[in-house]
C-alpha cells in the first residue's frame, strides 16, 4: 500500500459525496452554494485526485488573466511558435489551448488532468467545451502551458471555464496590464490563490516605456497589502508589433521563459511547486467543505419548512373533518330523508322515551322485511362521509398550495413542476373518491365487528338478534356522526331527532355505557383512517421535495470527509526525493512568517532592463543560476556569498 493511499481514498470519498445536486431549493444564497459545489468537485476531479495519483507528473502552468492582457501573445512568444490565436476581438480564446513538449504529450492527451474536457489534437481548431493540445518541440519536459479564457469574459461559460482551469493548475501565471492591474476581478482570483497557497507568479504586460518600474512598484505594493508578498513579478513592455498576431521579441519575454525553464529543469523546484499548490489546496478543504456542509444544512431547513407547511395544511383538513363528523351536518339532507323513509314520518321528538319500543319494533320490521330502505340509508351515509372527506382534502390541498406559493423554495418547485401540475396540487387527487370509498367500507366492517363482538356478550341476545348485526351497526354509525361519544344526545339532537333515536335504540340493546364505548371506538377508528388518507394526499407535495432534497446525512458526511482528509494530510508523499514538510508547515527558521512561500525567481534581465523579475517585498531579486533555482529566497544571500568566495 502506498503511503498516500489513505489520503487518496479520503479525497475520493469526499468526491462521492458531491455527486448529488446539493442545492435544489431556492433558499438563502443557493446560487453561491452551487458555484462552490462545482468549484470543489471540479478541483477534486481536475487537480487533487489526478495530482495525488501521479505526484511526479509534469507541471501544468495556467496562463490566466483579464481581457486583453495578452495571454495568447505571451504563450506564443514564450514557446516560440504560433500555438494560440491572439486578436483584438473579444473573447479571443474560445477553447483553451494546452502546449506541451514531446516528452509529455502522452500524459496531457490522455484524460489525466481536466478529464471532463475532450481533447482536440493536431492542427484542428478547438471548439468551446474542448481542450486543444498542441505539441511544441522547444518546450522542455516536465512543464506544460495552458492558455485560459478571460476571467472577466462577457461569456459566462468562459468565465466559469477560466476559474476551473486555474483551480486545476500547479502554477498560476497571472497576467494583467499596466492599465488594469488594480481591477477588482483579478484581485478576487489573486486572493483565492493566497487563501489556497497556490504557486503563483504575476506578469505585468503592456507597460509603457515611461512607466517601466513605476507601475511594477505599485503592483508590488498591492500584492503585499493583499498578503501576497514574495510573489514573483515580471514586467513585459508595451511594444509596437508589425501585425496583430505577431509574437513579442524574445528579450521581452526572456525572463519569464528562463524562469519557467529553470523550474522544468530542476526536479527540486518542480517538487516545491507541486507541494505548495497541492498542500494549499488540501488545506483549503478544511474551510471550504464545512462551509459547503453548512449551506447544505440550510437546504434541509428550507425543506423542513415546506414539510411543516404541508403538515399544517393537512392537519387543518383533518380538523375540518373532525368538525363535520361531530356537528351533525352529515345527518341532514339525504341521510335524514332515508332515515325517515326507514322508520316512518312523524313527530319523532314527541314522547320519545315512552315510544322507543314502538319505534324499535317498526325498525325491526323494516330491517327484516324491507331491505331497500336500509340499503338506501347506508348508501346515503356513505355518500355523506365521502363528501366530507373530499371537502377536507380539497381544503387541505388549497392551503398547502398557498403556503408553498408564499415560500421562495416552494414557489420555485411549483414553477418547475409547471402550471398544470401546480393546479392539480391545489385540489384533491383524482383517485381520492375511490380511496375514500375503500376507507369507508373498511370502517363499516370495523363497526360491524364491534357490534358483533359486543352483542355476543349480552344477556339481551334476543333483542340484538332481532336487530341483526347490520341493523345495530347502522345505528352505531349514525350515532358516531351526531353524538358526543354517547354522553349526551339530546342536546345534539339535530335533524329531527335522528341521533337521539339511534342512540336510544342502541342503549336499549347494549346499555348506555357500552354505547359510549362503542361510539368512541368507532369514531377514533374512522378518524385514524381519514388521517392516513390525508397523509397520502400530502405526499403529493412532499414527493416534490423527496425527489430533489439531498440525503439527510449529507452535511455530517461532508464534515466527516473533510476531517478524514485533514487526518491523512501528512501522508502527502515527498516528490523527487524531497522529505521536507509541506511549504505551509515550515518552521520559519529562515525568518519568514509560517506559511509564506516563494517560487524560484530568474530575472533573466538583458541590457535594456526588459523582463526584470522582482521579489515584491522590495527591490530587484538577485539572479539565480538555472542549475541552482530554489524557492527559498531567504537563502539566496548565503548562496551568493558562497559563489563570490569561489564556489562553482
């Protein structure tokens, strides 16, 4: 097992956690969360996992910057070939161009880095969404240059691609101009480089001759003020070229070319660049991933708010059913007419107590000799209960739709579902009548079982037998919808005494206490069945959430994955025999603050002063030989003294 296997697996586990759409709801700054998710997943795919898999792979230096900074011209001039197409029209770079030497061609034409971009090789012109790979014999092994789109392009896809390419770089060659070096957009990228300890060099191009050195000093000051002190800074003058796509004279870019060649030729320098950028990217995960997890938690909060709104709406629907079940309204209208057909018309309330026996006898005769009125009463009662269920479901659906429409996340989900689907959500489902019928039939069976069980234990078995299970069950159903648990009856004796009579008849058979118990049981069972049915109706709303909401443990899983990466952080393998700790963890023995890190600098200055590179902490840096190109400039003074003393 490799020393870095644990770290690599931790990164892969983190990447697996990012495969879902973690920000489906329009709540908070969801768009920023989506951008952070894309950026993090992209850097894992494009840089961290590939680089850790092949730690000794060639360096990728991405040339990025503002519109018109001369990135393509710079790349062409450095490699000495027309590999990228410059021009005055914007945007110029529609497809990024990667320039590699012959020795590294196989590595970059394969899908090792930036695997999501299809390769275009040979002389073909790259199209948007592809990566054009060009091989140049003059480029040394161990280094490739990538000409990226403008970071401030008017085309959104170009800006996003530029950010993706910069996140995939081992080394940023950040290009700006004397006219635009103070713009905010470039500094946003430069601060991101600082926060992630990315290996960085800044190229100040198109500097007028009269401003040589002056603009460089001001840019160096800005770099120091933004925590980027020590960043190598190169200056390229403004020159009049014979034609639009001409390359710069070699002296103008000699310093940059020599500096890059020095890194490519020095395995230790390449190792330092890799460790710096890789370590910084890994360290940034300790902040970026928990922040992403917090944003995902906000998604769950919004989802719970919508679920709570839905639950409240359907709870109100159930309350409406409860009210309709107890206020006696079901025993009006058709039910009352069928009841009167069954027992005969007349003044039912007059002398009710002393006439209950006669009514009971007539009822028994009806049950035993005339089944049609009983059946009609049962059907009327079923229809009334079904209508009450439908009204309650419609009311709940309308409430839920209004609540969701008032919430940004709910409104967005409804808009995504479409007008027709949202309209259907605002009323009960089309199959509710069939479901309600099933619920009512199930409840009627339960009531008959109650009556059958209670009648089997009664001494007055003859009376019970005279009614029959169906007759007694129907009386109990009537009592459920107009009495308050069998405790009163007379004060809720609406609809011509229907409830009172049905209850009195039952009490004559089972006794008043048994009727109270049976009525409560029957009502509770019906309510539970209707509650379950309304719960099923509510899932039409919550199903929209279930389809998009990230897994509930996503936030905790992301934090655990970030912790695992941090725990394996020290498994970062040495490169090219280097055993020193990562750049961000140096002891500071050279006098710099912990975490400050400088790249190798080669001034390559010619007689005219063109191409000077400066340590932005102040003053020109001492020249470094290509064979002794090292990152730590604090040791340069001692090396210079050794050379003056005669060291070869």
